[in-house]
C-alpha cells in the first residue's frame, strides 16, 4: 500500500502547458503516473504530446478543472502556476471536488494560503504544500517534482519539510526503499502536516518505520513529538535541519525563523527524543539509525 496516492490515482496538471508544467509532466509520466489532463482556459480542446520511452502520449487540455474532472474522473490535481494565480487555481480545484491537491508553487502569499486552507478544510479536501516537492509512492505514482529514479518501493515512510533533504534521505535509504515519501513544504501555513503524515503511515501496513525531517522555526516538530508519544507504535527516527542557524534570521523557508529558545533545532531534538524518537546529527547518521532500528 501507500499513503495519499497509489497506482489508481488519476492526476490532473494545472499549469501543464507552461514550461515547468510540461517538464514535470514528462517526468511524472515517465515514472508511471497516470496523467489524465491539463487545464488552461486559453488552450481548451487541444492536446499536448509527450514522448515517453520512444512512445507518444497525448494528454488533453481542458478549459476548467470541473470540465476535466467530469471527463476524466481525476482525483488528484498538481499545481504548477505562478504565485499570483495559485489561490485561484487551488480554489477552482477545491470547488470542482478534487480530493487531493498538491501545490508545488513557491512564494504563495501567506494570506492566500490561509484563505484556501480554510476552504479546503471546510470541503474535506487534502492539500499538500504549498512550496513543496510533492509526494511519491515509488513504482505506483509520482505527483510533483521528486526524482523517481532515486529509490524504489520499500518499507520506509518519509515526511519532510525540505525538498532537498527529501531527496537526500531517499538516496541514503535507497537500499530499503519507500512506501511513500512526502515533502510537506516549509511555509508558515501548509495543508498536510507532519502529524497528518505520521497518522497515515501508522495506518499503512506496508510502512514498517518512519523518517521525519523537520527544521527550525515554529512548533510543528514539538507537536509531532507529542503525537508520536501518544499515538505512533512504529519506530520513528528524525533529523532537524538548522542547528547552525543564527537567531532571528529567516533561513530558506518562510517558516524557518527562530525567536529566542522557541523553534530552535535543539529544542525540537529534545522534544523528539523525549517522545522516544532517535534523532541523527546528519542525514547520513539518521539513515543509519533507521537501518539499526529495522535491523533489530
């Protein structure tokens, strides 16, 4: 099994006709994802041709998400549109009844994220992102920008705030493979949280152990530690990025800012360890901790 996506997922690409959309649609198709359509009101009724392993794949373009869902039974949408248009794209997908929306776009205004997050919550729609690499269940489906050739299917679940560290951990544990790897994004407001992913991995029979990657800023990791202590029976190992970050300075992600002792890497590490999570000092050490856990 896997969490959130699998081989039955039918994926719509909002922004497919743009350069980034075309590039990553090609990658998603090449990794076995079922892409059923794109959305662009100005190009409705046309098709885009992709060459995948010397075979031509034709993907239709629809004028609206609602039209695309009606025609294709799409149940996932991935969004590759500029920040100024992201809110409208997410709202359109929510109103069309798409149950899972993956928002790759970086630089989405926090006020916009707050607005569409509230709408999604009211509609029972799962958002992943914004400012995230997406989600992959190797060998089944890949929605977003995560490279599909790093690793294969396996028994590890990965949830990470950082795209780059998602890829690195997948590489470090490529010998074990993954049920699902999910990059949740590092903005102050995101849809799917560490806790959401932890709960899904706990319920997934394929996932035997979980890697959780956090970073400085906010209290998401501390809250996840409390959840792990109360609800997670599977082994969890962790890594927290940002031990050398200067106080009060935003580092990379919009949510990664430290105020006093709140949100520091050390505070997060201590909270996780108090919940029984083994925390590595580096991604490589974290990967070895997981191997040790599964080996025992």
